[in-house]
């Protein structure tokens, strides 16, 4: 089984918050000590972070679940529970994150250190000491810990390479990258020998080192999914320079002109902007070419070494030019936008739902069977403008309103 995985699903589950506690101070000579219940600790968040030391998504193929720890419960004497540490899930540079079912990009971690908050840990519940007021002298309720968020995500890896090798199957790409770098791809004399991308680092005198990706061979219709299609075309997206290798050997089924036309058409069909990038067209396997073959361009032979040095310096020159135009971007921390304001939505003919995050959180944290807790919730609903929002939404008497786990019939004042 291949050790290179460039697409997988992952389940991330943040930690639950610890529960607050109901407690009253009990001490000799203190007849009415008052509430002293401590708060629960917060559950751990889960961040997904790009790490240049990770090469593929292999770690998630057989073990897709990641769970952060829970916060601990509060206790008497106003002792608060401990909050859990955040969990960092490390992925390769160039990882794009989607919802499991859908094409909307949630985050694009293209550089080492880029991180994205995948799921938030649950907030710890407040102990009854937090609810002491002039109106409520002996609160008999505390908040439960909030459940941590959980979701399934889809991760896709697009290799980060300076140069992508593009060509037909069995056109000499793998032999070429093994000649110019320390990469050791599988090499054989039949099409589709390379079934996974290979990365190599090229070091030549007087030129900064650069990376080259050997992309599995493309065929006509690859942009529509034929052959290995989209599975490997996406690895070309991040390359700064394209090196198109055309097979010049006598055994090639197609002429260099036909190969070039097909490859450029497939790249254009997949992403038209790919052809706007610097590219170098090189004829490979020149040691096996017919003498009268007409080809205008660089020729290389990975067997004899013909033209290798010249092409490498041309590749290095293009990379230096591209790098000089690119701004240096700092590490990014990506946060999800928060919905704003209290929103009332009609979900059925006589049912409504309020989706404000803070309001739902307060509701779910409280014990809805405790009369004191329900009285507290009613006060909070009024202060947060729930009644006004329901009136503006034209909710009618007797219709069902849902706020988190709470459902009630609407009664007009």
C-alpha cells in the first residue's frame, strides 16, 4: 500500500467543558456562608497546523479521529476546574480543508506555521457562586459544561514545489528527477509506473536550491478525470514554473507537437491560469531519438547526461525570477467568522428557531428542570432582546420557539 496519501477524511472533536458545582460555605461559626461553587474548566480546542516536516496525509488514513481532552469539574470553596490544553493536528504544507460533503474551502494552509481553528472546546459551566445577586441570595443552580464542537472534514494536499514536471506517461519524468536530485521514484519501461507524486530538491552551484515535483503522467482527457485525472492535476496548481517534458524517442506513440498540444490543452481545461505561468518545454530521451526528428528546444538525456546542466540552470533562473517578484508573507492564523446578531428563523409552518451563539450556549448550559435556573434564563432572554426579536419576526401566540435544547410555546406579553 502506498505511503503517500493526498486526500482523506478526518473527524475532529473538541473537549467538553467541565460542570460548575452547587456548593455553600459550611464552616464553624459561619451560619450563612453563602454560595461557593467553583466553575468548570474549558474543553480543549483543536487547531490544524501546517508543518514542513510532514510529507503526506498518511497518518489520517487508518486513524481519522482526533479528540481533545475535557475540562475538569469545579468544586466547593470556589475551586475552579482545570481547562484542557489545545490539540494541534499537524498536516503538510499545501493542505486545503473542506467540509466532508461540499466544495467550499474552509482554510488553505499553504505555508509552514499556518493554522486554523477547526473546532472549539466547550466552555466550562459556572458555579452557583457566579449567580449571587441582590435578587438571588442563595442560588441553587449551576451551569453544566458545554459540549465541544465536532465535525468531519476533508483534507486535500496540493504539493508545494517550485517546478512541476508535466508529460505523458512513460516520457522520462521519473528518470529525469532521479538524475537531478536525490529522489528515488519507481522507474520501469511501461506507462503509469509513477502512481504518486515525487518531490526532489535540486542543488546546483551559484543558484538557490529549489524543489521539483514529478507528477504522474497525463493523457488526453485528464482534465475530465481520465487516467489519473484530477487526482494529480491539483498537484500542479501551486507550482511556480512548469517544465513540460516531451518524449523524443522512437518508441513514442505521438509526435512532440501532438504531446505539447495535448498537455497544454489539458492544463488550460483544468485551470486556464496555469498557462500564464513561466514554462519550459524540453525534449526528453534524446539518446533514443531519430536523427532527422525536428524539434526546436532544449534536449536532455537522463542516460547520457546530454543537456541536463543547461536545463537545470534555465530552471534555476526562472525560479529566481519568480521568487524576486513574490512578496514574503508572514505566518497566518485563520479564524472563522462569527455570525452577528440574534437571528430568528422559521423552520416549519408553526416552528421558529433562534440561532444566536451566545443565547444557545447559555440555554444549553443550564439545568432546564431547575425552577431557579429557568427564572434566571427568563431574565437573560429579556435582557438580550429575545421578546423584541420574536415580535419583529411576527411569531404568533402558541407557535413553538426553539433555543438550543429548549422548546416552548410563545406567549405574547
